[in-house]
C-alpha cells in the first residue's frame, strides 16, 4: 500500500486513509436508500435497484482507487436519477428500459470522449479562478443539502426557503439533533480530534434513536436482493429517435459537468491541483466515471458520477486511492449489512456536509477579485450552484459569463478555443 498509493509522498498514513474512506462512505451511504426509492417510482424493482446501486458504486470507486489513485468515490448521481425517473419515465412517458438504454449509450460515449482526451481537455481549459470558485460553490451547495436534509431549512412558498421549526421535537426532531451534532463535531474539529466528522455522524445517529429519527433494524437479512428483474434490460427499438437524442444529451451534459466540477472543486480544496491548475490523473478519474456509468446501466441503475461528498473524506485527510478503496469495500459490505447502513438518518450526516461546506470555502483566498472579468464569473459560479441546486448549472453560468465578458472587453487572448466551443454548447443547451 505504501508503494502503490505513495502514502509517504502524499504525507498520509494507512490509518488516515481508511478513516477518510469510512467518513466518505458514511456521508454518501444515503444513496443506498434514496436511489432505489426514486427509481422504483419508474416501475423498477426496489430491491434489485439497491443491489445495482451498491455494485455500480463498487465498480466506479474501485476504478478511481486503482487506476486514478485519487480519494474520490462514485455512485448513481442525485438529480440524474430524478431526471431518469420523473422526467424520462413519468414525464415523457417512456419505459425505464428506454431510460437505461440512454444511460448505457451515454456511458459508451463517455468512454470514447475520455479515450480521445476530449473530457480531459475540457477540464484543463477551465480558467484557474473558475476552478477555485467551483470549490467554493460546491461548499455552499453541499452545506445547503445538509441543512435541507436535516430540516434546518425548509421550502417556503413566500420566501422560497426559510428556517425550519428547529425546536419542534415532535415534528422536526432531526433539525435539533443535527444542530447538536454540528456543535459537537465543530468542537472536535477545533480540538483537532482525528475522525471528528465520523464521530459526529455516529453521535447524530445515536441521538436520533430516542426521537425515532434513527430506525433500528427489526431483523437482519444478509442476502442481497436479486438483480434479475433489471439486469441488462435494454430497449433498442427507439434508439434512433429525437427523444433518445434529447435524453442522452441531457445525461451527457449534466454528468460531465457534475463530475468535472466535483473533481476540480475537491482537488482545489485539497491543494491537489498542479502548478497549471490541472487535476492529477484526470483522464483516469474520468474513465472511472465512464466505466461506472456503463456498468451501472448493465446492472440496472442510473448514471454513476463522482460524489461531492468525497470532500468529507478529503477533509479527514484522505489524499490517495486508498481512501476510495476503503469506500468501495464498504459499499460491497453494505450489500450484506444493508439494515445497519440504511438506519443512518439524514440528520446524522448533515453536520458533516455543513462543515465540509465551510472547509471548502478556503480556495476563495486564491481568487483575483479585482478584475471584474474574473470576479463576476467567479461570483456567478459560486451563487448559482446552491440557488439552481446544480453544480453543472453553476459551471455553465460561470464559464459562459467568463467568455462573454472577456470577449466584450477585448481580452480575447485569455479565452482558449475550447472555451469558445463550450460557450456555444452552453447556449444551445438552454434551448433544447
């Protein structure tokens, strides 16, 4: 492990990496419960989707661990699974087999784009200030997710969002539990206690038991549900249709910039970007995403992407693929201990997401805010991620405004050819 993952060169240890991997898993284990729930709305077998979700996460994360050797975990993406179920199937009226076929086609296209270095070129073409802004924007985004999951902030028709009933122990005990765990975790971080985020998650889980937030399993079934209802269920009859083209393009667009944004943002926070502001072994990391998506479609789940919750493991000191390897192992283990892993409530993982969001603000110190052609795109990148509830949309607004401002102020030499191409594609995407 020392030699393969180069732990000494990265100033880390086996213990630190394993602890980071456990933390990453704990903050994203909710996908094992949420993804089956969402895809079952499209008519898919819930148990089979649970197995497919776990296995697809294992495959994608293993490729990230062993090929890219980066501390990032992958799983079926939130937002993409909702588009799969509620837009493609329930909205457009297509079968879930049609949607799985679109995901499979997307995965194959991503493999080709990655093999020919097109996705890596896009990553490297993003301006350095925008890369730092992506980290900050993702920080706000995941903190907002944590606050939302815990019920600390709630939807409000009059003001869009508002503070939840944080003192209502009967109807919203999760909010108070999350805030208590947040304070405890914050104290542990301030005292530099190793594993502070993980300890906070465990504290939140225990606190949730007497309030009925944490549901203890009634029985233990160690047999993973069968994949047979959804395995390789493709529908090729409508492969060459306008709807298929539209669906594949949407999957491609959102997945590409979610993954790119996460890689850049977390690497920026961890000071892993090189002198040119590039993600190390970006091609291999993008292959993990492409392979995970392709294999996931075969198994029977929606698009697999790099998870922003990986930042939790990085915040715990994870710097190498050993972190990802640990997370992959835990996803495999979850197949046989699903009742245990699924009992961790959103209120328990919320403090980790909120505090990681705070930690990801640090790259803002490296951003040039004096040049308005830089600071305005940076601001739009940061603010649009939480407000549009999308990493991809934040990147679109930031990069499109960057090109327009540079172009209209005569600073065309600062715009790379790839940025022009991306700007055109962004504009086209708004009208599709």
